[in-house]
C-alpha cells in the first residue's frame, strides 16, 4: 500500500471529524496507527529512508483555538472596562500538517509576513517543510497580522495556531 503525504493529511483531517478512536493500517512497507483518546497521533513508517520514524503530536480539541472563558466574580465590573466578549475578533492561521515552520522563502530573504502587515486572501504567509517538501500556507482571510505565534525554524504540529489575523 502506498500513502502519499497529501493522502495522509486528508486521512488525519477526516479522522479528526469522526468518533473513531483508533485506526491501524498495515502493509509490507508501512504501519500507521492513529489513536485519539489519549490526545496523540502515533505513526510508524518503514519505507525507503524512514526506517524508524515515530511521530507523536497532540490532537488539539476544537476549543483550543479560543481563549478560556472569563472567570465570574461577585464584585461588580468597573464601568471603565468593556464587558469581555466570548468570541475573539481575530482569526488564527493554523498549520495544515506536521513539519517545520519558516517565515521566509530562504534564510537571507525577508519574511512573508511581519506583525502589522496587511494580508490578502490567498497570500503566502509562511512555509511548512515536511519530509523535505516546502508547502506554502496561504491566508484564507484578508486583514492585518497582529501576532506571529511560532518562531522561525520551530517544529509545528497539525492544526497548531501559527499566527493571528485581525480581519478587515
């Protein structure tokens, strides 16, 4: 059985939307086990160069991208501070895969996006390197970059927030 990187990403995304707790795929070249109850993905592959690859990364719950609800107190709120909102005003750009985050197309070039930059829909905002393949991540919303959450060259996990955009 052959499973390319895009098929693996599609499989992980599909399983994330289901109630399937564990899935194991086995063939002569590949053994892949995915478990969700403990909050981790574990895979072991044995094709060509990847003789003993084991990947373990947490599977974030849908609620991880939103900030925690504010605590309720008995003291009345001050009139100078607005009441907190339950929905954030920003949109997160998340990693579509496990890999290494790069802010620029090359080490000696400027980053795709800096805090304060205006971003257009479809604009490349970073690169995720996975298995020596450079995958461009494009913005799905137009707005202003207000926070970059990952350092250049840092490993990232599937669905990990990379940056926050204030939509325009």
